[in-house]
């Protein structure tokens, strides 16, 4: 025991402890210096306000400060300026170090396409809500139609072209919502024989009549045949005498020109 006590207080042991202490001090000091410089990446600064700037201007401004811009997302607004920064993270005034990332969102340059989602026969009020919620500008118009009073006849774009339920058009577009109404007016029936379906539909609209059932002959086997088909018969005989209420439906039988000799719906 006495020998151990003598060794602990000997010069050799104290010198060893002194050297070991210096080694640990150097190691710990080196680790502190390393972590200090590793975590800094430059001097701390405040994040500048870039909201309201165009993306290119904001990027150049932040790059000059040693910051990197990450474009996260873009949203559409009719009142917004394309590529204008509307959100940034971290927010202005936050402390940040050089080399860090700034995440931004901007207004997009073009509106996204939206599905129309409205079909013939839908309630007018519901159809209007659907279209407005999708961001469309809705213009309403009524046409005589005895079977679709207060309901959707069709949806058109600003050029008057009919839009299907699955048509996709840019958000913010102006669309025309056509609904049915009643009237006591009598109208004549046009002759649609030999016309393609689109022309027949437009002529019926001008005549204040409605397109009813459309039937195709067995020769129309695919979409190409349907596009090339013509009206072979109509269920109400053409007349210049005003004899039917406005909005009456007219059923059509279509086929290829070579089917003209085949029978379609009976004329009344």
C-alpha cells in the first residue's frame, strides 16, 4: 500500500497525467474548432423580403447573398402576375447563414385545365355552382326545350362549340350554360336530310327546336364512320308551316351516304 502511494505522488506519474491532460485539451479544442466552422458556412444574415419580385429577380438577389432558391410550387390567379413570388420560407427577417436554401412559391403563367363536369339534364343551379367552383366565368342562356325545362341542354365555349362533360379547358375560361324553357310559339320543321350531325344540331338551334334521339345505321362501325355519317331520316316531316311548339325534340337517323336507301325512323 505504501509503495502505491509513493508511486501516485512520484514525478513520473504526475508528468504522465500532465501530458495526458494536454493531449485531451488539444483533442477537445480541435473538435470545437471543427464543429464551429462546419456549422457556420458563412456569416449569419437576415432573410430579405422577396415577395412581390419576379422569380428571376428574386433568384439573382438571393444568389448574390450566397443563398440558393428552390421553386416549390405555383398557383394560378387571374389577378396575379406570372412568376411573381407570393410565398417564401424562411420568412423575411429570419436569421440564416450563407449557402442555405430559400423555398418560394409563385403565380403560374398559364391557368390549369379543368374538367367541365356538367352534362345534359343536370339541374341548372347545380351546374352553375359546379362551373363557378372550377373557376369558369359562366354566361347563361335559355332555349325552348319542352323536355329539359330548367335543366342543362348543353355547355358551350365562347366560340359556340359544344363542350362534353369530360372536356378540359383552362381555368378562368368563359363558358355558356344553355338551359331549357317553355314558350307558346309555334315553329316550322327544317329539312335536315343529307347534313352531318353538327350542321343539323346548329340548324335545329336556329329553328328553336331540340335534338332528340340520335340513331346510327349498322354501317357506322367506328368513330370515323360516325364523323362521315349524314342524316338519312328525321322522325318529323319537314314543313314550312308553323305547326310544332318551339323546343320540340327531333329524332334523327344517321348513316353513311350509301345507306340512303335503308329505312330509318318513320316520318310523321
